[in-house]
């Protein structure tokens, strides 16, 4: 079955490889409109929540729209066919080439937006793509493919450029698809990423999330918390870019706690924290499906937490923590509107708290900073094991690209070698392309020993 899918994909890809840039851009527009068209967008969002039980419809509608529109903006006017760069001073010409058949492994947390992002990038680079969705999200991915096929029919493009692994999706069928494809792009669990890296096919995979954000003593506490809560509650915190820990400098602790309360977050006492912990993790430390992508109210009710003044206004649950690691499960990723609060004596201590968090989980992903001191962002970027420093923004919305920052729109964030990844960018169309380089001779320039070693010899001598 997998061999047949890949064979059909290869035949379709050979057709697409002959397309010029204008025709490729029609493919991209067709795939984009398949999810951006409002009725289809809502249908996909509703099906995603209904079949996975994760997140909420209105935020998925917004996510499908913003992430797809942003990607289309990034790709507009970008050359991906023929000569894409010339450097006459170096005698180099660069030519874009497709990679072939892409296996796109996608998670249940974003069963429409993530496949759409990968499909559109693959189309822009003249590839075929076969989606291997999470079993929970299969119906949504299949429906997205049907919408794309309807648009391809309108423009006369081969349907087999976009396919979905048939249900029931299994580890075996996904592994076989990985093996037979030319490139694997894997988003989701670390088990899926490790499988991609060891399948024998070139692969891009993403690291684990466990984002921490710092609020320092110079920040506007209410403005910082408003952004934090916008991020933490979006789609019930299903994003790997959603904050899991908040590290507050002691001087603004009380102001931050007051702001959290105003924005619908409730700080739990010791007994309620213990009840929440019993619900969230099993005896082996695995996060429970009972909380993943659920609302704060649902989680509170399932944990038997009572006495909260207004469940209707509850947006997030907050627990205090001072430890890190397996014995302190709240120090890890929670994929739910549950936020762990750490208090640090000063900014130096806050940086060390984040470092200890990432020593446990989440290294390479990103860190948030709410501060009026610009130099502190540079310090984090120079010293912490992160690929992104998100300054004074709603982290989950900003990290994957936003209309008011310069990061590429993506739902797959590389975490570099810190996160056991081979890239540290937001996954984008460049990762879906090969580049052929033509090299011609230029005027020879051979440096002297003095140019290369002058400073070294001046300081240490020639030995």
C-alpha cells in the first residue's frame, strides 16, 4: 500500500518538476485557499476538536487562518524554480531543485494547520507530499487533502501531489513511508522525531517544548501578564511554544500575582496542587490525556478542585515550584493551561532558573523575556541554550512567526543540537529544496602569511 502511494507521488512529482514559477505559485494558492476559505477553515477546526478532543474551535479557526496566510505572505514572490541567486564576484549561480517525495509526520494537536503548512511549503518547492497524521487527527488531515484535491481539479494539477496515509495509521506504515520517501519532516512527539532520525531517510525533526518566560523588575507587570495569558490560553495551550513556566523576579512578584488574578489565573494552594498533580501524571510520569488541550475549568473539575470563586472566568491554573526534574513534574511540559511559577531573587537568578529548567527539558526551543532592558535579551541569546529569544510578545503566537515580527511563519521549530535537532530555524521552504551550484573561475586571491597570522604572530611570536 505504501509503495503504491509513493509510486503515484513520484509520477505526480515528475509533472510538477516541469512547472515554471507561475504554475508553481498556482499550486501554492490552490493549497492555501483549501484551508483559508472560511467555511472549509471552520469545518476543519470543528472536526479537529471533535475527533481529537484537544483545543477549541475558535482558536483553531484563527490558527488555521493566521499561520496559513502568514506562510503565503512569506512565500509570495519568492523564487523556487530555476536560478534563485547569482554571485558573480564568487563565480556562483544557485539553482532550486525539488527533493522529491516528502513524508510529513504531523501531530494531533494541530491536525489541519501543521499539514497545511508542510503541504504548501512542499508545493512551493515542486515536491509531492504524503501526510502521516496522528491517528487521532486522521479524519481532519484527510478532509484537508480532499479540499486541496478540489482546488487542484480547478487548476488541472495532479491530485497525487498531496496524499494522506490511509487509516488506520500505524507505526509500521509510518515507518515504511519514511523509508520510501526522499525527505521526512516530523513534528509531534519525540518518539516520532527519533523514528524519523533513524529511518535511513534524510529528516528534519523538532525538539521538545518546555518554554519558560522571565518577567523582570523593569517590566510592566500587567502588560506582561496580558501577553502571557494570551499565549498560555490560546487553543488550550496545545502549542509547543506555549509557556510552561513563568520565572518572576522577586521585586515584581506581588504585582505579577495580582495581574494573573485579574486575567483569570488562579494560584493553587498545596492541597490543590497535589490534586492537580494526581490527575496530570500517571505513576510512570506520563502526561495524562485528561488534561492535554483541555480548558482550565475542565481540568479543575476533573481534578476535583473546588472552592475557586468563579469557574466561568477561570483561564489558567498556577502552581508554585522551586525544584526541577522527574521528582518535580510541574517543571516539565504540560500542554494545558497549567502554569508553573518560579520566583527568583534577581535577573541573574532568573537566568539560572531557566537554565536548570532546560537542563531537564526543552533545551533549544526558545525563551520569553518581558523587560524594558534591551541588553538582557542579548544576554539570554548569548548564554542560554535556545534558538529564539522572544521579547515582550505573546510567546506562542510570536515564536512560529507573526505579522509583527520577522520570524518565518511555521508550526515546526528546530531546536538545534541543544534539542537533538539538525537545524535551529523555523522550518520553512528552504528545508524542502535542494540547491545546485554552478561554479566558474574568478580572479585568484591568495592571502599572505601576514594577513592570516599577523595578529597571532604579534602576540605569540612564530614559535
